[in-house]
């Protein structure tokens, strides 16, 4: 008996055995374990080999003992799912959600006896885990100063990383670094890695709701520690239980295209919360926009003012002639005069400049079947915006504006938000302002508030200088698109421009998070006096390689008039897809993506190259049976030195064919439209 007691006591003092959960195909296995001090850890293997070495979990709280050790696994639950759901719009219509899930309840063995659930969900294409805090007496309000979550990537030596810095002034608008894994600095997510063993990974998060965004602080040898985006005042996150943290995600693939084909982030988000969203319209649009970035027009009033009634009517004609459904007009509203991004207090979202006749313009647009895309540049002043938001979306709805582009131009860490005890002074301005990061909890809250206010008026949102994309378009399908990376505007400004590799890098980095409003189609290939690092054919390819349900024909109408073959492509390319398949590519080198039109059977293919020329041979197995005619817009033989050299030609192909394409140096590309011409 005594022997048995001793044995039991010994067993109880040993760390618990790891609990594991495998992906449906069995290749990816995640484990949850505790070390000898009762500290929770997670790890993962793929094909039986280490993929993520034991990595810590836990939380540091501002006003309570840290929640990181002395824990035991007191319960364990399992679930599995294999279902298919439909997107109202998207890069693919149907998404398979196939996973095995393990939930362990971790509880403190002594002291406050606090507890939380760790949910580990493993798909074939990656995993996600999150912490769920039930309501309990000793964890009513969590003031989370730090999350101890780690990702200790195995085989870091000899691996490679594509990343942009976190907590830097220009938010997400940096060129990507391509370095060894061990040379990464404090990085934003998604962070793309190719391990020394050749496995492709993307570390990110899903469903960032009312929480601070996660950055990654490297600690050597492939170890990355979560670093929550700070709050302006107080802890990074303040939440009352019950709640779940966002999912911490790891996409896993054998190739870079494998990452691009994953639906992990969408699958980990909650289903549509808005009900009938038939009022959300994917759309191609044009606008009064590029002229400002070229400095030919101004947002502010005066002789160069772009948003005049006359210009707006002309743009509506241009849009109607090319079947674009929207016209974005920036600089339409009071507030752009002077230093508009100084503090954003001057912006009105309901008062047009006197030379912009909203009623006349929208009436004309209605007649021609073209809607305005509204514009709310906040200059990062969330206080001023939120105070006007309801009136602003009422105004939009009254004017038939069903999509609004928002903007948050302010240096990182300078969003103005109401501090804990807000109140308005006699000058009408709030007393207490805190300065927040674009990726912080206050910003996460703000974006959801915008979506909800907009949805009440059947308005959709395209955000610039946004919080990062974590797949919330599934829950709020009126979040059509966003920027959140260097867009085409940098090619207008130069100093430096985006470089020829940027879009081929985006495909395997930023775009893993979701759609981007890149604003392609600059057929003049000219910024403010300097060449854009792209061939003409690549400007067309971008409509396919960069997924967005709203795509801009961003150049000036007079430039399109000089490029009829390119305009014909832009006019006809769809923005909503039945299926999407990234077929080939590597960050910075090239990307080849095929998409099937959601409104028909046609397939479209885009190939965007990088600095050096690439020859790709694309198997067309994605085409259905029958004979197909391929219309190809591709780099001509002289495109390396003359980026305007574009050949438009036709070829007859079948699913058994391969298409050989040469993407020129300096940012070459090709775009293809496949139409079935016979057989089934
Ligand atoms: C930056 C946005 O990215 C750009 O599209 C917009 O024109 C300016 N802000 C002004 O709002
Ligand atoms: Ca921007």
C-alpha cells in the first residue's frame, strides 16, 4: 500500500504526457504538454519530423499574478469537422473546412486556481490555436501586458524569411526583406518562412477581434516570441471574461503556392454575422485618384482641385463606357485644405466642397449605371470620425453610395482615440486622447464598429492604412478589401518605387492574409516623371495575381485611350471567382495564378515576374474537358528593354496542354483568358 502511495505521488509529480492531435491526412501533428514547472508548451511535427520545437504559452497580467506556470491539464475534449461553406463573394465560392480539434483545460493547481482552455485545431494545410477564458471569480477582467506564445521553428539554419518590420512609423507599407530565418528583426505577420528542410510556413493570426495584433520578436535559432502591439495607455489588451484570444496560426505547405492556396485563415473565422449580404457588390472601379498622386490634381480646393463636378461627370462617362461599376472620388469633402494629415480634425464626412455637386453627380451616375465610391480619409483621427460616423453612412446611403474607401493616414502609433474617460470640451473637442497603433486593440475595435455602422446602411468598406487582415471578411462580408502593404501609390511617388519583385513577393506574404486594393492598371508605366518597374503585360497580370473583389483601373482615361488592347483586358477581367489556384512561383521571383469566373466557365490566368526574366511552362490541367481558346496578353521579345512591347495572340489549347510563357526582366508578366470553344 505504502509502495503504491509513493508510486502515485511520484507519478503526480511527473510532467503530464503530451496530448496530441493530428491533421485529417495525418501528416501534421500538434502536441500540448507541460514542463516540470507546469508551464504549458506546444509543438508540432510533420511527417514524423520536428516542425515546431517545444514553444511556450501563457500570459503576463498587469494587475494579477502571471498566468504561465503551476498549471495542470484537467480536462481534454476532441472534435472533428468536415464541412463545406459558401462565400458570398471571394477567391473561391466553396471552402472546405476539414480539421481535428483538441481542447485542453489548463488550471492552476494552487493559489487563484484560474483556468483557461487551449483549443488546437489542425487542418491539412496548417494549424491554429487560441485561448478561451471562461467567466470565473479570479479572472473577471484580464489586463494582458504580454502573451508568452512562442513559435520555435525547427530547421531554421539554411532557411529563408520574407518579412516587414513591426512597430515602425510607416505601418505596413514597407518593401519586404528576404533574409535568413535567423536574421529576421521584429516582424509583422504574416511572416513567411522556408525552413532549412524546405517546408514553407506562414505565421499569422485569424479573427483579430477586440485584441491587440501580434508581432513576432526573434530570439535566435528560429524562435519567435509573440509581441502584442502596445496600447497607448495601459496594458496591450483589456478584456472581460468570457472571451477567446485570436487564433495563432501556422500555415504549412510543401511549396510557396501551397501557402497561397490555403483557406486556413478564413476557416478559422466565424461565419457571416450580417445575414443577407446580397447588397455587397464586388466591382471594378476607376476614379479621381491617380492624378493627385502624380501631383497633376489636388485633394484640396483651388485651381488643381480634382473632385469637381465637371471631372466627376467625365469619370462617370469613362466608367460607363468601360462597364466599371464605381467611381472613387477623393478630395470631395471639406477638410483637405492645409495640413490634412496634421490631426484630422477638419474633416467633414457629409459636407462636399462647393465645386462638387453631390446631388447632380449621383443622379447622373444613376442614369449611367455607375455608383460613386465614397471616401472617408480620417488622417487617423478616430475620434473625429466616430463622432460623425452614423451621419456619414446615412449621407452615403441617401446618395446611393454602396462602397466607401476609408483611410487612416497617420504615422504608426498616432491614431487618436478616446482615452478611458472621454468627454467633450466647450470647443467641441474631446478632453482625453490616447495615441494608438494601427494594429492595437483600440484600432481592432474601431474597424469592427465601422463595419457594423456601415452594414446597417448596406455600405461596404475598403480600408487603407488599415489594421492587418485576419480573415474577418468571412464574418463581416461588407469588408471588401483593404490596402495594408505598399500599393501602386509608391510607384507614383518613387523614392523608392516598389521595385520589380514586389508583387511576386506580396503573393506569398501579405496576400496570404486576404484581399488587397493594390490599384493596378497603370498602362502609362509612368509615375511622377519616373518609370514604373513593370511591363505593360504585368499591369494586366496583377488583376489576377492580386486577389481583390474590388479592383481599380487606376490610370488616367487619356492613358487608357492610348492603350486599347490593355483596356480591353481590364474591361473584361472579372473580380469574383468560382475557384482560384496558384500554380507556381516563389516570393520575389514570380507567381502564376489561375482563377475561374464565378459568373461563367471562363478561366483567367495571371503571371507576374520579378527582376530577372523567367520562363514558365504552365500545365493547363485546371481547364475542364473540351477545347479552349486562349487569348494571351504577354511580354513581347523586346519587353526587357521596351516594357510597352506586348503581344496579344490566340492559341487553341486543352487541359492536356502546357502554356510556355516568358516573363521579361524588370517586372514582366502575362495575362490569359480561356474560353471554351467546343466539346464538354
Ligand atoms: C493613402 C491611400 O493609400 C491613398 O489611396 C489615398 O489616396 C491617400 N491616402 C489619401 O487618402
Ligand atoms: Ca497607403
